[in-house]
């Protein structure tokens, strides 16, 4: 698995976000293939996530947009990257709302960018 490649693809998604100083992007990977993409933005779809998962959000987070773009996330890995408008890296650990959703789904792991590199969270699924 080429973590650097998938993180660079997530960063490309982040560059599509224009609404905030914290531009975040995500890609979902299964079997070496990107199966979903997303970036943070204002969207009516955020209310769908808010109601479905009982969370309080006002914008569609990159992780949510990526999940929404996938037909099936079983055994998939989520990669999250970000960039500030000034070009600096962003700490991209999923927020508590995104983690709530991720934990409910059959996602295997989340790799996210930090100021010093990449970290991961692995989930044991039965």
C-alpha cells in the first residue's frame, strides 16, 4: 500500500475546498483502488448526516463527503489530508462527529496527516 500516494490524492481533494482556511480532503481505498473522494464544503447533505447520526454540524466534512460518495466502505481505508490557505499542513485527525460515523461503519483504518507526518487509527472488526 502506497500511503504517500493516497495522502497526495487526499490533498488534491483538499485543494478543491474554497470555503475555509482549513481545506480538508479525503479518499477511500479498497484493494488498492480509490473508491471515493470528498472535500469539506457547505452542503445540504450535511443535514442528512446530522439527522442520520445525531450529530451537530453545519458543513459537510471531507470524511463525510467521501463516505457519501462510496457505494460500500466495507474493509476500506480512509485517508485524510489538509492544507491551510497559506500552504502549511493541517492536523487532520477526524473530529468527534466524523469518528462517530467512521466507528459505525466497517472501515478498517484511517490515515491522517499531522504537522510531523502521517498517523493511523486501526479498527478491529468482527
